[in-house]
C-alpha cells in the first residue's frame, strides 16, 4: 500500500525544533480545513429533496469530511502540476 501524498508540513519548522515523529498538520489537512470553511452550511443532498430525506447528522459530517479531503487532494494535485509548469523551461 502506498502512502497518499500529504503535501508535507503546513507550517514547516527548522529541523532543530522538531521532536518525535508527529510534526503537526500536513498541507493535506490544512487544505481540507480550508475546504470545510468554504463549504459553510452546505449539506449534501439530492436536488429538490425534502429536508426529511437528508442524511442523519453523523452521516452529513462523514460526507462533509470526505468531500473536504477529496477537495484537498485535488488542490495538492493542481499545486504539483502548477509547480511543474513554473519550473519547466
């Protein structure tokens, strides 16, 4: 199983300040958090569906979290492509 690209640390610190294995939030986590902020009060549901047919609150949270990480992964992918374009002759 390969590790998903997490973009590295969101707030890198000099090596001398790092201790242990956990160095904080990854860029993937940061982007997912920003996607949730942009999401606001959006709730995934079928167009025109009555509010009674919305998923239960726990399911909404799961759907929102999945959506946020999908957006974050797309941001990392776009960032890599943009970075390659900037550095190519």
